[in-house]
């Protein structure tokens, strides 16, 4: 990730007053919040809060979900989100309190590039090879990109948990036409931007097992037909594990 200058600023008094009157918790003026070129939080978030800023936070801590239990990206700061924030804080050596404030935001900003992708992944890694675009899937281009961003942040968390070892994406989003051409499953999660195939180190079974702790419910790997050379991870509503060679 390129080094970016971080600008520090205080919230204007009028904004602080407005947040308080709206029942929100403003970031304390005694704790300066960094500004970010992608997205900047202007208030501290904790259990019980809701809003679009909660949604953005949920995407960025989505890979810190519990075992086989992806957090809902719904803009509501509930128990699952609180637990994910705590795991994120613990994973990066921050104060573990489940409250998203300046310290937590600064860590996210450090991981976030100006195009909102996490530090170690890029849009180009997830383009459909037939068009280098995010169109032609089973949902809108805008939704595909939102889903791909969610997948990237889950992989960023997984990468960190595996000792910051590089993860190699062999397939991300696929247009319906490309998915059909490579024999992908009908209605594949790849066509929604909700899947990634990984290859290489630190070992396929390690990649498969770690996926269960990074917000992925659909995991297909070694021992499953046509999956002895990669691990498929996706976001779905129910748990699905098919990697017979891994335990």
C-alpha cells in the first residue's frame, strides 16, 4: 500500500452539538480523529447504534466474525458486530472494548487505500477475465462491486490471521458468460462477487480451515471434485463445507 499522509482534524463545535442533540456520540474533541481519503467516521460507534456509518464499519470488520457465523451487514450495531470489533481490536493490539472510536478507525485507515480496497488486495484481482469489468453478473454492477469489496475485507482479515502471508486469488468475480465457459456451477456465488478462489501457500487445507473464521460460510477444497488445486470461499446464508481431504 502506498504511504498516504493522514490529516488530523477536530470536529466543528456545531457538528458535535448536532450529534449530541440527535442522540449520537460524537468523537471527543480531546481525541483527534484522522481523516481518510476513502471514508471518514465522524462519531464513535457502539452497540445499539445504527446508520450507514455502521454499515461501512461492518464491511471492514466482516472478516473478524465468529466461527462459521458471518456478521450481518445491515447498518445495525448488534452483538455480532460488537464481537467482531473486539476481535479486530485484539488482532491488531488495540484496546479491546468493542467500541469503534479513533484508535479503531486509525487502524482501519492504515489498512485502507484511497479506492476503499484493503491494503493487500485490488479491484483488478477480482475482475472477470472476459471483460475486465464487474458487469454481466447475476446482479447489478454496483451490487457486484459492493460484494467484491466485502470479500476483499474478509480476505484481508484472513491474511492477517495467517501471519500476513500473501493470499493468491485465482478467480474472483465472473460474468455469467465467463462462468459458463469455465464450467462454473449455475448461479455461482462468483457471478455475484461473493466468492474467491485461492491457491498456493500456506497450504490449501490451511486456507480452507481459516475461511471458517473469516466470515465465509461456503468452503469447497481438496477432495471435492475439481478442487484439488484451489480453495473456494464464498458468503452464503447457510454453512457448507466440502473439503474431504481436510479436517
